[in-house]
């Protein structure tokens, strides 16, 4: 079997000079570029290093498997451990994937339903895409969600108060938890910093994990919205355990082996296409009719 760590390929540097890089050296440069730029695209990297897109995909897969990069649709992002970024900083990360997930999620909402919307950039996009004239009730901890629904006359809005976390622009703590205990919901849309096939959601603070557990417990249907880079991702050491059934909604940039891992664990999975003409696929990998 070929030892890919020691193979070499001819590439070119930014000045156009040809030079030879071993696979391991190229992967280290890819990691540095992703860390500096935040996002690394397959086509961009292939052109930069003068190799094929399939070579770059193999590099990204190895870096992802080792936990050094997180795969996204068409590329990868650097994994930062222990440092939480702000909502504004995360707003443009994997934006096309988030928008596709949010569009699918909003299409699942029925007239007259009571919705619980968590914090996070993807969930905020769901709020922006909620169908008009549906006479909905929306309860949230998120200031961005409130901003999207506050002027909607067809939506009754409730806010769960508490301590405001500036990084997530959302409320947490015992006041929010006490309010949740008095409410129930048809559907909850939850975000996460990371999600694993054993039913755990990774978050920066314990208060966030407790709140997500209560949100899931008070809702009939639970969707966890997580783009590809968040699957199997463990950036922090605080975890929410969801005891009830829930559905993972991710994008088609998710590595197939990770999606299969969730399915083998008995999780319901919906894989949403990032292109508008694609078909979402369910846990059995069958197309879902677009609404």
C-alpha cells in the first residue's frame, strides 16, 4: 500500500516557481491557509498547489479525520478549540449551506404551529424565511430571531429572558429555564457548535446545554440544524444530551462516512442540497419531495 504521507507532487508557489511538496508538507500548508483565511476551497487549493481536485479532497479528508480541519461544502474550515467566536464572526461561515438548511427547515412549518427557535446563525435564517400568513407562535432566546419576526403581524412572539450572552446574542440561565417549564411547542429548531452521533450537542457553556435539553424535552418535533463542518465536531467540553427523538438536518457537503455514522446510530438524517435544484435526502437516502 502506498504511504501517502511520503509521496510527493510537483506544485507551484505564489510567485509561479515550480517546486516539489511532499503530501505531508502540502497538508500543513493547507492547514495554515485555512487558519489564516478561515475557509479553504477545493478548487482554489488545487489551483494554488498545481494538483488535482481529488488530491486536495484526499488531503482535506485526512486533515478532517485527524480533527485538524472541518469539512464544508466544497472545502474546509479551520477547527478552533476552546475559543468561542462571536455570532457576527460566524455569520458568513458556510453561508450557502446554512441558507439551504434554513430554507428546508422553514418549509416544514405548518399553519398555526407553535415554534421554538434556538440561538445561532442557521436558526436565525429560519426565522427570516418563515412562511407568511401562517399564524405562527414563535418563542426564542435569540435577539437576531426577534429582529426577524418582531414586525410580523402574523406571528405571535415570546422571548425567554435571562442572562444575555454577548457572544451568542441570546439569553440563558434559570429565568429562561423557568419560562420553558411553563410552555410546550409543536416544533423546535436547535443549533449547536458540534453534534455527534451518540445524541450529544456540543456548546461553549453548561448553561447553553441545559437550555437545549429543556427545549428538546418541551417540543413534539425537534430538528438539529448543523452544517457539515459541525458533524463530529468537539470544539468545547460542555454537552447537551437529547433524550427524545430528533432529526439532524445537514448539507450535502457532509462526508458520507459521517452521515452513515449518524444513520447507524439510529438518528434520522436529512441531507439538504446547497444548490436550489437539488433534492433533500432522508435517513434512508431517499429523495424528499420539495415543497
